[in-house]
C-alpha cells in the first residue's frame, strides 16, 4: 500500500472510525423513529373509536334538533357503517369494529343491523365494540341523556371482563 504525501492511502475504502460514526448515526435515527411506530395500531383504534362516537352523537343530536328520522346501518361482515343524516347518505369502513350490543337485539357480531334515530333520539342504549391486537374499546350511547362514552379495556389476563368476545 502506497501512502500519499497527505497521509491518505491510495486504496479506496472506509476507515473503522467512519464505519463506527455511520453506525452510530443510523442507530440514533432508529432509536428516535421506531418508538413512534410501536403505537400505530393503538392510535388507529383510538381514532376510529373517537370517529364512531362523533357519528353516533351527531346522528342523535341531529335527529332531535331537526325533528327528523335518520338511520345508521352496521355491516359487520364487511366492517362498513352506512348512515343517513342531515348531510345525506355516507359510508365509512371501520377496520376494528367487532360487534354491536343493543337492548332489543343483544350481542350481534355478524350480518347487518340498522338503528333509527327518531325525533326524540334513539330509543335504546347502543354499544359498539372495537378491538385491535390486545386493546379493546367500546363506544356507548345512552339513549336517555344522548351522551356517548368511550370505555377502554387492555384485554390483559388480569381483566375480569372482556368487552366483546372475538
């Protein structure tokens, strides 16, 4: 190996110090970026639960304030929700939805089910269940108060009740 006057080798390559610096920078970037991906599914579940709560509250409040009847239809096989409100008909896919519980139907986890929001509001309590990995959420609409509540269950072994069977 021939050494040039400037003290740099004529052969091409990386020094050990350069490799260590590059590995350090890569590991530093990974340490910052990877933790943000770990809760991605949980954030998606929370986002869907908030959106479902918003739809239920909006439908109930709109039916009461406008003195009209609106509907919401859950297609649990396709994981789709269709609703007709003051803004017309809309549909959205909810990937984490697993079931519905109502006083008139009990627990439903397959097929389609439709609920009507009448001029006096919905006529029964309604719970929508969503699951992602080991986290469960239920969105509960109280027919008397019109309030919507989101309840979280981690699904761990210490939990005594599961929100909805898989």
